[in-house]
């Protein structure tokens, strides 16, 4: 057995040991979170020209933004916030549609979440329920938050995400690219990474 004197000598070292272990665990946890935040989803493959068979309407003389979203993806809240900021600046120059996916087998109105309501409240934005995934397929979207900008002639000018990481609103290369293309006709970037839940595994978003 340890004597009282021995225990007094050991106690400070135990504090140091456990503190060190806690710091290591915290650092590893933070690293895992950062890796997740900045892990890009599978890139989409949108068509170079506006799909003829889409049911999404375009306004003559205006560019069109299309966002494909998983209604239960927590990462997409930041995308909706960024879309609101874009439309506040570009509302006289572009129209926007948010396509909410409802996969086969899911109940009616499954897609009409708070994300749906937030998107619908943005001036100049229409929301669309994509029950069979037709629009998602036409626009080649793979992940929630996939955003595309088509010019007035129907040519694809930008594809990607408008957030810098998962679930974080704020300045991003995607938002800057759209603003630049609409206002000047050009941008240093025309494609960015998308940070959102997979549209191919709808149930997974409920646990991310």
C-alpha cells in the first residue's frame, strides 16, 4: 500500500496525466469535426444547357439559380441562408428555385420542413417538390446544396456549393462567384465543392 507521503507525490502526476489525456482526446475530437465540416460531397454533373424537359420556369432576360436540397439535411440550412443573402442583392436580376427531394416511399409532405418554409419566404424564390427525383436527375445533383446558375440564354455558368463548409454560413467562393458572374459576366471560379448530405441516401441525413 502507498503511504500518505507517497500518495501526495503521485497525486500531482496523476492530475498532469489525466489532463494530458483529456487534451489529446479533445484535440482528436476537434480534428474529426473539422474533417467532417470540410469534407466535400460528391460533385454534381449538371447539363451545360437548361434542360428542355424541366418543369422549372425561367423569367425571360433573367439568370436562373437552381438549388437542389434534401429537406432534412442540417447542412442545408446555411445554404438557404446564403441564398437569401444572394437574392437580397440580385433579386432584380435573377430568379431562383429550390428543388426539395422526396424519394419514393416517403410520406406526403415529408419534404415540407422548416427548410422548405424558410426558402419559400425568400423574395424571388420558388420551391418545388421533386417527388420522383426527376428534376434532381435532370440537373445532375448528387448532394444537398448543389447550386447552379444559368444565364438568360440558358447556359450553365456556375455549379457547386455556396457555403465554405458544412452548415456554416458566411463568405464563400461559391457566393462570390455567382455575384461576380451576374454583375460582371465573369468569375475566377465557375465550380466549387458542395457540402451537404447525399441525395442518394435520404435516410442518412436524419442521422448526420
